[in-house]
C-alpha cells in the first residue's frame, strides 16, 4: 500500500476488502512505517493483518524487509498499488518466488510535482518487468503506466451507492452539526491538499462569488501538505470566516448530503 494517509487509493482498496468473499480471499496490508491513517482495528476485525515496513525513502532497508516478509509469509499473490514505485515491491516479490505479482495503476502524473514526476518518468520504463498481471482504474491510467499496446485489466473504483443516497434528515443533522443555516449556500470539496486538487482556486472563486451571494460557505474535507498555504491564502483575502476546514473525516457520505454544490477544480 505504501503510505496510508487517508487518501483515495486507500479508500478504494478498503472498499474492495469490505465486500469481497473473505472466506476465499484474505488481504494482508504492507504499509510504510510513517503511515498516519491505517484502519488497523477494522483490518484485524475483517481477518487481515498489518505489517509496517521501512518507507521506500530508505530503499535498502525497504527492499530487505520486503524480501524477508515474502520469504517468511509465502503469500501466493502480491498486489502493489503504488504505481511506478511498484517496481520495488514486485522485484522483491519476484526474487522471493511469489508466483502472482500484480501492478495496479491508480493515476498518472500530477501537475505541480516536478520531483515526483521526474521519478515517475524514470521508473515507468520498468513497469512491465516484474508484474505477471496488470490492473488499472481506467484505460488512460493503464496506458500511461504500461503502454498503449499493453495487456491490462480495468477495474473501476467501487462505490457503495446506498451510503450516498440522499436523505433529507441526514442533510439537516449534518448542517446543524457544521453550524450551517438552512438558507446558507454550501459549496463542498473533498480531497487531499496537494497541487492536483488546486484548492487555492476554489478560495479565489469564493472571493469572487461572495459580493454576489454573501450567504455562501465553502467547506474543505481532507488534509495534506498544501493546507496551511490554502488557509493563509483565505486569510489574505479576508474570507476565512466563510470557509470551514474539517480535516480528514470518516463520515464523508453524510457531509455530501449537506452540500448544495460539489466542486473539484482543474489541476494547477
């Protein structure tokens, strides 16, 4: 899994894990030791285990621990969700003789992340060396990582639709919890604070909207390295009292009920 920080990939994997037939397939999770949002109690309750390993930024210790675990645990399948970085766990899995090795592409490159993008471009040519199977969340993500003519399987990200069915009672209760009046226009955004999500743009939009619609509030759900900058930007524009920063939440399905509009801007 790499670093479990409460992001989208982790949510996707946990959604699958909650709904698979665990009498036939079980998951164990290998996560970087500096992960901050590992649902360890839930994983254990579902029959899985969590192994904390040195983060990939310490490549020698990281690979050594992977090889050791693959030898000791004898997992028949290793499924890596860390895109171009999958070359590291899957090469270790091959060395340990793991017969089924899955590389899963969940994204492409993100704007505003020069160092990460250079690393991705350097590692991408190695993406087909070690997997025996290739998965992707979309055709575009698969072709980006594995190549236009590569053989891969698209597995759409699963969503529990029933959890998001509109409920006026939940809407009322959630808005009351947030302190949002019935006549307030609430714009919501859910995402990690990083350049791809471009939250600062939403702050600019709010600043333009407020003179025309002063009863507007903007709520950010999520956390990440860009959050302090976005908060500072809101303060500089003098509109902080119209923005809520809720941090990471486990009740996102309820928060969606409270929104009048959801906004996800183009990346920087």
